[in-house]
């Protein structure tokens, strides 16, 4: 899923860079940035968990990673997306 997400964001960024006006590019990047933050938090915890070397007492860090992976990402979603809302601003 990481590859599919990375390829789709690559296509989105290339398309945004082809927008002629700078105001249009800024608005498009602003729209994508909220989702990109959530995706980065989500995948970075997954990648760190599987790249990290084996260690003793790793259960405490596994608990923290699972907290980021399952709870924090889901909790941040409404807040990050509501910041894009005009009524909230």
C-alpha cells in the first residue's frame, strides 16, 4: 500500500506542478498537505517498527508505536481536516 500511495502522490505532485498560476499551486498543495501529514505519521510508524533491529525490552517501544499507529493517527484525522474548514478558521 505504501508504493501505491507514493505513486499516487507522485502523480498528484506532478499534476500540481503543471498548474500555471502560483496561487493555484499553493491552494492545491495546501489541500493535499493535511492528508499527507496523516499518511506520513501512519507509514513512518509502520516502517520504523519493521526496520528497527531486535532488542531486549522492546515491548515498551512496541506499545508506543502501536499507540501512534492505531490511536494517534485516527485521533489526528478530524483535527487536521477541520483546520482546512473555513468555518473553523
